[in-house]
C-alpha cells in the first residue's frame, strides 16, 4: 500500500530542504538566478513523480489565466512562471525555486470566488520575485546534512511493514519540523507586493483577506492540527491586520473587478477531481434530494458518475440539468463529453457543436478549449481528421501545457499520412511526460521525414542535440 498524499507533501518539503542544504554543503550560501532555475527543475521532476498532478484542461486553464494576468503586472523578471494544480484535499499553495507555483484542488474548492484564488497566487508570485527562497537557504546553512540524509534513507527504505512505517513516521515528523517557513518579514514583503499586483490586474485585493480568514477559522476548528497553508505561511492573524491597514492607506479599488461567472462550476470540478467518486456522488445526491431543481447539484452528480465510470447515470443527471436550464452551456458541454466517452459520437457532436456555435457568455476560454478538445476527439473517432486537426491545433496553441493534445496531434497526422509531423508531436508528448528515451526516438524519426529547415525540423534537431551526450 502506498503512502497517503499528506506523506508526499511532507516528503516534497523535505526534498526541497535537502536540495537546498546540498547546495549549502558545498559552500554556496547565495544562489544565482540560473542555479535557482536549475534547482526548481530538479524539484519539479521529483514532484511530478510523487504527487498526483491534475490534467483537467478547464482547471489548468483557469489557474493559468489568473496566474498570468498577475505575472503581467510584475514587470521584467528572470523567471518564467509556470502554474500547476495538485490533486489533494488540503487547501494549500506554495512556490518552489525558479517560478513554479502550485495550488491544490482543496484550495480551489475552499475558495469563495476568483478574487481569493488571485490573492493566493499573487502572494506566491511575490515570494518568487523577491527571491525569498534564496534567503531561506542562507538562514538554514548551519543545519547538519548527515542527519538529513539518514532521515531520507529511513523515509525511502523498504516497501512496507512496521520498520519502514516507523521510519516514515520519524521522517514525516522531522520533515514537518524542518519544513521551509517564510519569516514574518518575508510575509509582509510578499503581502505588500501582492496587493499591487492584484489591484493592477483588476482583482479585488480584499480576496486574500477573506481567504486568510477562512484559513484561520479552519485552524480553530481543527486544533491542534494546523492547516498545511499555515505551516509554511505563518502569522495569518497579523497578516490580516497588515493587509487591512495597507488597503486603508492605498487608493481603494472601485471595481468592477475581474471575475469568472462560472467559478462555482470550477469549484465543483476541483471537488470531484480530488474526492472518491462514491463520496462525490453521495455529496451531490444530497443536494438534488433536498432540491430537485438544484442545477449545480446535477452538474456535480454528472461529473461524479462520469469519474465512477457510470456514463449512463452521468448522462441521466445531465439530461435532468439540461431540462431545467436548456441554455446552460456548461451542462451541454459535459453532456457532450459523456456522450463521447460512451461512444455516442453523433450526440456528442451535436452537443459540442451547439456550444461552439453560440457566442461566448463570459465563461472565458476555459470551457471554449475544453469544448474544442472533445469536439476534436469526436471528429477523430469518426475518422474526420481534417475537421479534427484545426481544433487540436487551436487547443495546442492556447494551452501548450496540455499534454494530451500532443498525443492526439501525433495520431491525427499519422492517420493523414504525415509521418514527420506525427513523430514530431509524439516526441513532444513524450517529452512532456518526461519519457526522454521515447521522445528522442520520435524526434529522430521526425528529422528523417520532415522538410529540412522547417520549424518542426529545426526544433526536433535542437531536442536531439540537447539530449545527445557530448564526446569527451
């Protein structure tokens, strides 16, 4: 039996610490920007192996849209920010070196609105731009490396049993005690900068205050257990007072504030993503039992049944929702996806084309891309490759982080007889999946088939060159 997600959170905290201390042991007490970027990539690889990363296009695109709207307010920065969603019930957000920022599904489900999500992301962005991580390394340079290595060995020893469980318990306790904690000064600095980013981006800066109030109430209700967010972001009550004072001094934002009208549906997706499907079904069934016209209840029920594999029940719940609100595009999209997954391609195409033909209702491109992706998959399954291809290309252009679309493009180009492009996109797919061996294999095949000098040929050449060992 594998360790629970909470264990992996603490393991990652410990690994981050170990990486930091490893640099310190070599006498490096201040990291350069390039060293910080390299370290961030190493930690990211560890996290992708140990954590359950969310691949839902709607959730990922939502977090990216909010995150990059804030990054745009930062000004020149040496870091290329990347945003990720981790499947975990603990409401948490954290940054690692190099501009990688993570939020949990639990945090999305807990937040009341987009303003609170923006507040949390803005705070993490501020920690990155202020290079607080490098300062933490300097602060911890006296920690004994040898004892940390022993703890890591105990943590990873064995595949189960009392001995390894005892080692894991000791390791978790040590990792929690030594977890990176921002100082009060760092929190003040990050809060001051984050307010500026929020207001310039068009968000209500009160969002971070309302979110912190939620976390404080959680800490009181769960005492003596401390919410994960507070373990790395201390002194929440002091931060709330400071933020309130800062907002009184600054020119108060008047609005209207940037917002997404279907945030409740984003929350429901996050909830279904991280819960056992049986738990999610029971949860949303209770809502529709209490109110047979609860639209969000049927929406959640449809998603939960889909995750369970009960596509018949998923379609049934979404049919009821559609009868209540025929113009609700979210319902129509999810019904189209359920139809596709159940092999009802004509019905899927009808639903998804109906969504695409309607003007945007302000939901943003989160659902637009989700619709296009599954419409593309529908045409792909029907063998209409020329209709699927432009849809996948648009999704790839707008959401290059979305791994699955590269596999679809590889398959489409292959079926269309374009072997070079097929191998190229399969190479990109395996690269994103961190499967270097298969990625290079496909890039080499792409070079053989693509037109010499084309952008794809050049990129494939560069990929192979970067991953070919240099001769001594």
